[in-house]
C-alpha cells in the first residue's frame, strides 16, 4: 500500500488510523468495495467501475456523498500524490459510525487506497491454476460486499490441495463464479460460455465478451454445470487483478488434459488491445 490514502475525500497518511472503532464495517461487516486498475496513471475503465460501485451502494442501502466527477478527480489526485504509473485502487464504503452498534448514526465513510501490484506468479498464466468446487451462493451476488468469510475459511483446504481459489456451485450444482473472479469455458463445440445467474457483473468479463465477439467467436451467456466443464477445451477466470488466467484442473479432473488451448492467448491479446485503445482515448 502507498503512503497516502483518501478518507471521505481528504488526503490522509495511510500509515495512520482513519476509522473509529464503532464503524459498522467493523462491528457488523456492513460495507462494500471495488477494485480498479490504474494504467499509465489513468483509472482504467473508470465509468464501468463507478457504475458498479454505485449499483452496489444502492442495493446495499448506502448513500454516496459525492458525484461521479468529484470521485474521479479525487482518485486522480491520489494517483498523482502517490506517483503511480501502473497499479490498483481499492475503494471501500462502510456503513458509517453507530452509537448502538447496529443502526448508523450518519453517513457512510469512504476510504481509498492504492497499491503498485497484485503479484500472481508467471506460472499461473503459462501453466494454469487449480480450483476447488464449493457449494455456496453469495447473499447479494451483484454486490461487491466486504464479507469474504466463506472463502477465507477455505484457506487451509486450498493450500493443502494446491489450489488458487474456490469455484462456487449453487444447490443444483450449477456454476456461478469464483470468490474473486468470473468463470468462462471454451466448450468442446468451440462456444465461449460464461454463467448468467448469481454472479458479480465483472468489468473484465464484459470486455472479454466484447473481444470474443469482435474476433468472430460464438458467445453464450447462460448457466451450465460441472459436467459441461469436464468436456471443455479451455477454462479461465477473468478479474481486475487476474485479467485472463487459465484453469487446468478443477477438483480431481483436468481441463483439456492440462493443455492450455490457444484461444486463451488470443483473448489475452485482444484484451490487451482493448486496454491500450481505452488509454489512447484519454
């Protein structure tokens, strides 16, 4: 994390406390967040991240005390203050302070921090990763809630099995997403598929779908089960921090015999082009 942060729009020393202990994010886990990439000192796809953050706030019943323009300028000021070229920006909106530990006394608190990198190993992209299935559906799938307790309680299992993350299945064994990313497969009949229900509307997911269509791929946004994944030519995750990360194993079965299909590289290159196009337009 960098030296400076934003707290309710004001630049603060990130090494110093900013919250009081009676914030509902601490007392009740009431709050939301978002995570935005920074490229060439530009908040990448800012409009998309702002819209998702605003939507999370509305669903959760949290009030935003700043406009889109004000917020964008605040983030740009923080980027300049921390002298960031490439990195990430974490935005947290809490439930605010509460004198009785349950009902908020006033307005939410907003804190913004930045960091330089989110280091995944090169081998995660060249050799692929493993996921473990877990039956679970988030309470508000379209909200980036602060509550990650379910996956955090899986850390020992993930480490023991050498897995990067969990893959959520609902009660009918239909796939939704991982704890921190959207899920895709390239089916045996060469159709790019991503789940439709009980998922976070990922920004990277959105642009990967657009890239795939530009490249003439057949794309379907629909729900599917694990049996379809077992027959897939490729599987991968998409997220702000991962971009496009190949999956070669889920539980005890390999995807495409552990071989990463060339379609993943094609989409990775297309996403990079889309990012460069956005930056060039700023």
